[in-house]
């Protein structure tokens, strides 16, 4: 951590060598209220953080074994699905607040995990966890001891569609078609052949035409069933959702602006971009790369009552590490924007 004041909370990152773990370390290192005292990794034990994450070479910290957890105020778990549910008791013994970035505690019930994942080994913890996305769960995050970050595809979709439900433009009975395009970092540092540069270059590859697990979160928080497809595309960072909805009653652009302003006027990390001037007239992942911002927008086709909703996030930030830090800020009563003030760069290469 850098700055003129002493940090208020100690923090650890379990699984610090992955892409998301690196983002967590970057955010926490610059956060005025956190002192990162531990980062764990089995494969890189005793290596410096900068050995894995070259942007963090100034960080004076080495990876330690996850078997040797230190006592901290906040523990961030950036582990693959299935790890946190196996170790949640150890995590909670080590920290007052646990923020999990996997899918292990995002859903409400054991039945959902039976349907969408491979079951759950400690379902008694599901009712204790709070969903990390402050825009839909801020009131319940205050003082939370177990926080579950949302999936990046679900986050982009939920943020795009939520104003239409808040304003009763949609009721939940309408047809909703969602197409998401994501960057290679969604596959993680061990993403395999499908995420390698030669295979990823130049593609628009459908990798989840139906049945993507993030549908469960969308159904849970918006109360709708969606026709959901995800494409892998040639970018590193970013998730972009295009949603086609068909309200039962006619709406105007004025109605849509009122809905989006009504939901997000006071949100520090959501901005509405809907058909303005310039090159980037609608939400664009490139415009939010490296930031915790979400862009949302819309266009209206009055001929068939179709509303096309757009949303864009950085999948590793608003869709993961940034969301986790934002939620921790809320849980601990800190300034919501602390450590998340970076506004992005322009121009940049592929996000």
C-alpha cells in the first residue's frame, strides 16, 4: 500500500497468481485502507509477487503456501470453483470478512448448485453469503462476513437489464435474448488451448450457445428466464452484453432514459451511454478496460417494440476483482470508491 496514512485493515489474497488474483493485489496495494500481508500460491511459493505480475514488481511480498494462512481482517479468495467451499471454515477462522471470487456461494440454494454446477459440499453457508454487486445488494452488504462476487457475464447482463424492471418496463414474462462477447482473460491464467493466442486471434467463437451457468444468477436476481449465448472474441479484457427485449406495452426513448437515470443516477460505477456523439456511441469494453466502471445503454426499435440493451464491463474488474473490493468497501463502511478511482486510458490497444 502507498500513501500518507496507515491502513486500517490487513488483507490476504488466496490464489494470487491468477489473472484475477493479480488484479486484487494491484487494487489492494494501492488501496488507502488495506495492507496486503499475504498472497498464497502452491505453484509459486516463495516467488515474489512481481515474478508473476510484472506490473507489481515494487510490491514487497512473496507468495506463501495456502496451508499457512495468517490471521487478517479480510481474506479474498481468487480460487477455481470448488476450492472455497472446501476451505470456507479455514478462511473464516483466518479472517473476519471473507470475499470469494469463485462461483461457490453466488446462488441461494443447494438445488441450484445441483442443477447448474456439480452440487455443493457445505450448503449451510449459502444462506450466510451476500452477493457482492452493490448496485443490487448494497443494503445487505454492510457488516457481511461472507461475500460472493458475481459472474462477469451475469454482472454485465443484470446491470444492463435492471433499470427496465425497476421502472416496470419489463415484468419478467417477456422474451429476453442475451448475447455476450467476452475476452480471453475470462478463461483464467490456465485457460488452456482455447485461450491461447493463436487459437484466439481473430475469432468470434460461440462457446456457450445454451446453458451457461451464469444464467442462474440472472434468473435469481431479475426473476426471468433468458435465452443466453456467450461468444469468445479476440480481446483480452472485457465482457459486452447485447440484450433484446420486447416490452408488452409501448415505450419511448424518454421512458428509457428515465428508467436508467432513475436506477443509476447515484451509482459511482455505472454510466449510461446511449447513442451520443463520437466514435463510441454505445457501451464499449475498451472504454472501461482496467476500471471498475460499467457502461449501460439502449436503442429503441419502435416498429416492433424491441428495446436493444447494451452493457460493457472489464470482466476482471467490475466482473470480478473490482466488484470484490467495492463490496468489501461497503461491508467495512469505507468510502465506496476507495482504491477504485482509476478512470481508464484512451487510446489503448485490445482491452
